[in-house]
C-alpha cells in the first residue's frame, strides 16, 4: 500500500506498542515515500521504501513499508502479517 503526506493511519495493537502505547489510535504520514538502502554485507545491499510518521507528538523516522503495514494491520484480520504456530501444531 502506498501512503502520501497527510494520510491518517489507524494503529494496530502492535503499532500502539511500538509507539509507546500513549493512548493514540492514529498516526499521520509526515514524509515519504523515500528510498533507503542498507548494506547487509560487503556485497549485498537491501533496498526498501520508508515513511516518517507522527504518533502522539513523536516522529518515527524511516519506518519501512513492511513495518508500517504491521503497525496498521490488526492481528485479528483475516490476512495476517505473519503466522505463529502453536507448539503442537504442524506447519
């Protein structure tokens, strides 16, 4: 999903936890998308798209799109960000 400056994003429980759980339910996209590159080793560089987000008076800088999706996707949704297996459950 692509966001633009000024978009409101509703925070999931995970998003509230990451932002310090100060009682805010929404964040505002301040800047982005912008491209970031992070070297992971001498020969490999990871490329990702990131945004700056304002949550309860605090600016979260360079939040990657995948992380932002997790911050705004409710874990109870049908499309989960990740699946956690229970101990006796088979993959």
